[in-house]
């Protein structure tokens, strides 16, 4: 019986990987300009890290985590997101004491046992950003602007919309939560069973529920913005002014509460209408209490994560194509094979991509493969080339060829390739 991959898990095959590589390059370039440095964090963490930060009464912690006891008897979880690990690493490595202003980003796999569908997987990849140490609204605007710049650089700014909201500080959130609990209790018979249960533990979740009856019942629910204290109102207002000033278009969505419990003040989502139910391509917000909650010195923070599978779906197949080799080595006979192998290495040392067939097939078959794989040039080594120590260079697109010394052939091909790369 053939072994198959798990449901909700994917193979990224060679034809798709150029898009991943290009995307990681664009992301790294833009984030580096904004002063963010890359961190690489573990995939496995102690389970309590996630239950304490994301929140016990959230979908992720209640039913989506891959948690197991390892052979050492420790309860561990495949990370469902990156913020908890980043904050853990920030505290564990003493940044809260030595270097509390830090801008980090990461790229990697996250794991959630959700129901798979278009744009929703059980292993998926995020590019995440965490910006520690700045309480001021300038940091919120800067991080959101960076996200917008990335989508602009990818040519997607016209196909996504930015929504923002504010949940306020811990006191505001508590006041709002109480207000929402009262509002929910008055409509309890219209809520789904899950929301009925959550109302006592985590009332904000009723605004997040996908069930149509809950959405209808909570349509005119109070907004967190109406429960903000003066300082949080001012903060939210400055974020909006700064975004306006940067020309970043946004809409305030007073219902946005986010599915993770650690948020305070600004929250935001980048949405698309092109991926069906999975409409969030990126999301994030502030988490000013999280560092302290994980045992660090009080340090504000904020960030976001982009779902890379969703982003790649939006970018489409045309966005990045597989590299075709510059040169195909065509040869006949054992001596020619040795020469072709040597020449291939010399070309690759000059940054030329080459390919060769090892099966000693006919020249005709090799030329056919050269055309099929899209090579631009063929380096042909037959008996007469071996005898004279020469090589025939054939431009496959123009069907022109010339026989040259090995050095001249290398020079010609690598110069032409560099020139065409620069066009
Ligand atoms: P999140 O909203 O849970 O936030 O996820 C961020 C993004 O990851 C989503 O908007 C979506 O694009 C993608 N995503 C989530 N689940 C899946 C899935 N099952 N399949 C495919 N893509 C998915 C966080 O994870 C926070 N840690 C973001 C953050 C960073 N907040 C502050 N800093």
C-alpha cells in the first residue's frame, strides 16, 4: 500500500517553489529596509506556552493544536502560530532587560488541526513580524505601513483591503467584555452551543463565530471602540492619522476582535474577496501585556502574520516561473562525455545554469530534451570537437552555431547570458 501525505498537509513541488523563493526574497528585502532582523524559532514548544498566551477559550487551543506527550513524558505542541514563541524567546534570551527595542521577523510552518479547504491547511506557512519595545502609535502605523508596502510591491494593493480596530487596554477590554457578556446573555437562545459555553469564559469570541445565527444575533453588538479610555482613544486616533498621512487606505471595522486572546489596543486584518471563506491574508495587532505575562519586564509589542499559501494563491501561477537552464550539454562518446562534464563545471563556476543527460543517448534525443526543457544554448561536443579541443555553441532559439575554443565558448555564452539577464 502506498503511503500518502496527511490530510491538510501539502507538498511544494519544484514548479511551485520559485514562487516561494521569490516571495521570501521580496519579504526579506522590504522588512530589512524597515529594520527587522530574522529569527528562527523552534517548531515544538511546551504546550502551556500556547494555552497561556493564545487563550484557553479559543478555537486554536480548544480544538486545533497538535499536542502530544513525548517519550520523555513532556507535553509538547507543534506551534500553531509564531507570536507566543517569539515572546518566549525574547524573554528567555534577556532582550526585555538588555535590548527591549527589537524588530524581528520569521518565516516558517505553523500547525492547526482545522477543517482543510481552499486556502486553509493543517500545516501552513506564515511570515510573521514582532516589534518589541514601542508603546507609541508610530510603531503601529509603521508596522501596518510595512505590510501595505509589501502588498504594493507584490502588485496586490488593489486586491486587498485593510481593516483596523482597537480593543483598548486591559481595563477597557474587561469593561467591553462585561458589556458584551450582558448583550450576549440577552440573546442566549439565538447563539450556537459553543457560543453559549463561551459567553461566560470569553465573551469576545461570540463576535468571531462563523455560525449565521450567531452573526445575525450579534449584528448590532456594542463595539470595543465605545469602551476605550481616553488614552486608548487618543492612541487609536493617532494611528489613523498616521496611516492617512502615509497614504495607507483602511476602514475601521468595529466588530473585529481577532481569534487570539493576547491582543490589546490596535488590531488589523488584510482581507481579500478572492479566496472564498478564507478572507484574511494577513492579520495582527498589539499585545502590550504579553511579555510581562510570560515573565518578562513589562514591554509593549505588536506584529502581524501573513498566510503564505493564501498569498501565493492570490499571486497566481504566472507570478514566478521555474528557472530554465541556460545551457544543455550535448555530446557523443565517452571522451566527449568527460569533456562535457568538465566544461559544465567551468560554466557553472561562471554562474551559468547547465544541464546534462548521463545516459549517453543519441544527439537527436539530447537536442530534443534541450528544446523541451527550454535551454537557450547547447554546447555540442562530437568526435571532431574532441579531436580539436573545441566546442560547437548553438543558440537554440535562433538555430545559429559556431565552433570555438573552449575558453572562447565559455566567454561567449556567459557574456550573452549576463547581458540577457540584465535586459
Ligand atoms: P492569525 O490571524 O491566527 O494570527 O493568523 C495570521 C494569518 O495566518 C491569517 O490571516 C491567515 O492568512 C494565515 N492562516 C491562519 N490559519 C491558517 C490555515 N489553517 N491555513 C492557511 N493559512 C492560515 C496569528 O497567527 C498571529 N500570531 C499574528 C500576529 C503576529 N499577531 C501579532 N503578531
